[in-house]
């Protein structure tokens, strides 16, 4: 097995009885953007803080660039730059001095500092804002100053702690695009923490889904979405989440709402599982229709199922009626009812 | 929407008498009533003596006589060329500035130590606050023993450690008496300043300190470039409080040295007390005491401004 640029081996962090990080193994390749995705309290931020050196692990190892970083290696010696959720700009310093601060700490000459700060400011088009203090900047501008401060040091690893969550929805999509472009251009190994699955899918070269201190699955966005390793990943990714049906005492059947379509809209000859779908409610959302209802026997009665039909499917669906819906068999997933683990695990 | 029958029935008649407005409903009068005790207190114990001092400063009043005549600025002309007054004015400034400078350094240091987690932190915090809570007369008596010409523990300790070869007469030499007074002032004000600084430190977002750590700044760079500038507004408030407390204080000088030796440690308030009460020249005493008023007004304005800025900021 090839070793990654950032290696995490059996890492634990316990706060008293609480196991915030409970045995994490993770390998992040050089130049890769890995997203740590999970609900709040899953341990993703604690994991990132341990990589940064802000938190001392209870046990386990962290390696950056092949060198072990333990509590004797302070944050400043790790070559990591971090962008905080709140941006954590120094409120009493101008944008220029904020960006220059890590360079001053590194002991660069004033001339070299000026060159680098202006270079970073140009990249993020904030050259005209360098004289202002954080208070005088908008949310998006602050975020750019925070990014400049991280980039200007030319670090070995970027750590991003939900840097987009303080932006409004419109700005966030653009910022996400720009962030990914920046990361590709610089080619810096990046670890990105978020609880937003859309952000994770859009940004990550790979996603590590975390829950209760453990990594549940690591893989490309496509793979994690199509082949969730367990029912937690299946329902955490995707909006609306994957439909889970108790098939029998041992098996849970799973399929994505967008794979669940009227039978007539599946090409003839496709091997498909057919359901009698009792429609309760239809929502028109512009680009697609969300259809809520329940499937009949042989599945346990009363389980809610959601279908997500794109506008291209125009088959009429009426509330209160029973329609024939179907799922292509290749889109069906099965999980063990007791453990929640996927049966088809390992299928790529 | 139809309400159930029960709810539509009118309220029982017994409630009716309460419909009249009571004092509790009349916020304008209630407000005045509740402010009254504080107002009476301020007028009686601060306002009246202050007006009296103003009147006395321009009169020839003496204790033991009811005679009262206006003399204009004569009291001020009398004290202005007085070398003892110069000395007291200089001492007031000196004691205040030196003690507050020391207080800042000690308070910021102590606040940093106390913000770190260690066993017994609560006990240390409690002990630290004690000087502030101790009545000044009691404290001064304690300090007179500490500086006693025969039993001084400071002398005893310094001799034992070899820091001094001779016995120090703390209240017998002007320099030592000055040092003693400043030490007691620092001891009194420093817990208060520490607590204020601690509060200011807890208001700095933790992420900012962490950002500085990750940005590679060492302890001193973080301290001087990040923490101290962010603490500055609140330290200013602590210092201005300290300036007002120390410059107007009579008790420390009066209880420790009574202005001695050779009237070398008088401050304006102790000199005013000596002239006005012991000397019986109420007019001149008031004039001495009022001399600080313009300075304190400026300090008070600065204080209010800083407090307002600290509020708006963040």
C-alpha cells in the first residue's frame, strides 16, 4: 500500500468518557483534496485540529510528508495553514498586516513580505482592500483575506474548517468553484471539513464520511454516493436521502429517489424491480418533482418512500392513486439489517 | 374560529377591583420612585460636600468659627507658590503614574498565568482578589507592621537573603517611604486590574489565538502583536479606574506615613486634610483638594469614551 502525504494511524482523542475521535486510519495523497464529511459532533473538526497541532491525540500517529508530528512538533513546525470557520482575522490589523503576519513570524524581509502579500492579494482580487480592517470588509472579502493569509505561506498542507459556511447561499457556490480551482492550481494537499454534503460532493477528490468518531467510508464522491458502505452513509449523502426499505428480518433494501421512476420511463428490456407505489403527495420544485408515498407488500407496510423525477419525465402522477414504479436492478443496494453494513461491499 | 363555551364566559366579578391602575402600572412614577434612594444618596453624600468644598475654596472659613466671607481666589494664590503644595502635587502624580505602570505589567502577567489551567487555580484567584476586598484601614495597619522600623519582615527577609546589608527604616527616609506607599497602592489596585484583564482575555475569540499559533507566531509575538493590542481597550479602563482611585486616595498615605518623613510624602488629599482639618484653614484645604478636579474630569471623560468604544467595537 502506498503511503500518503498525510498519514493518520489509529488516531484516538478522548475527552473523559467521550470518544471524539475513536480509531481513525486515513491516508491523504499528495496534492489531493480530501473532504471530511459528517454531522456535527462526529469528530471531524477534532481530527483536523489534531493534524494542525492544536489538540494532542490520546493515542495514535500523524505523519506529514513522511515525518511523524507528535506533541513535540508545534503547529508552526508542521507547515500547515488553516482557514477557520469564523476566518479568525486579527481585528486590530489591516488586511495587509493580517496576510503579512505569518510571513513576519517566519522572519522574511519586509521587501519579500510586500511582494508575497501583493501577489496573494492580486490572486484573490483584494488589492484595493489591503488598507482596511476586517470590520470594514464584507463576509466574502473577509473570506478572501483569510484565504490569502493561508496561501501566502506556501504551506505543505491546507486545513479548511467549514470556510464557506458563513457565506450566503449565492456567494457559496461561486466561492466553492473558486476554491477548487485554487487548490488545483496550487496542487497543495488539502483537508476540508464540512457537514454540507453538497459542498463535499462538489469539492472533494475523495470524501471521508465520519460518524461518532469513526470513518465510515472513504472514496470518490461518485463511489461513496453510488455504493454507500452502510445505511448511515446512504442516508447522510443525497438530498432527499436514499430510500431504505425493510425487505425482511435480515435485509434492508436501498435505492436513490432519482432511480425510482414510473415503470414506463424505464427503457424496455432493463432488468428492474417493480413496486406498487401509493402516492400521497406531489411537490413541484421547478427542476424536478418530489413524490412522497408508500410501497405495498411484500415490504413492511407504511414505510415512506420518495421519488425524485426530473422535468424530463412527464408521466402524470396523481395523489391518492397507486402507480407502478420501478428501480433498475443495478441501482438497488442491500444492507444487513443488524449491522447496517452494505452487502455488496467492495463492488467498485 | 369558534371557542369552546367555557372560554367565552366573562371573567368572574371578583377580578374587577384590580382593573384600576396601580402604582405598579405607572412606569413613569415607579421609575422615579425606584431611582430616588440612589439619587438621595448621591446628592447627600457626594453633591452637598462637593458644593460645600467649592464654596469653602473661595472663602476664609476656619473650623471653630461660624464666620464665612468670600475671598475670591485668595486661597489659590496662597497655595500656588507654597513648596509643600508643589511637593504634594508632584507626589500625587508620581505615586499614581508609577503605581499604575506597575499595575499594568503585573495585572497582564497575572491574568496570563491565571488563564492557564493548573491545579489550585480557583484558590489562587480567590487569594489574589483578597487585597481588593480587604478594608483599607485594616490593610494599612498590616502594612505598617510589615514596614515597621523594628519588626519589618521585609528587612528580615532581605537581610537573610543577603539582598541588603543595613537595616532599612521604611518610614524614616523619603525614598523608602515613597517606595512603601507605591508598593501598597500597587498591592491594592492590582487584583482589580487583573480581574478586568482576565475578563478582557476571555472576550478574545479562541480561534484568533489559535490562528496566531498556526501562523507560526511564538509566545512574545502572539503577546505583543495579537493579545496585547486586543486587550488595550479594557486595560485602559482598568488604568483609568486606577488613576482615579489612587490619585484621590487619602487613606494609604495618611495611615502609613502621615505625610512624613519631613512632609516628603504628602499628596494633595493628605495635605488638604492637614491644612483644612488639623490646621483649621477650611478654605485653603478645600482649595488644595479641588486642585485635582480638572485632571479627574479629563480622566472621567476619557474613561467614558473608552468604555463606549469598547462596547461598539468587538
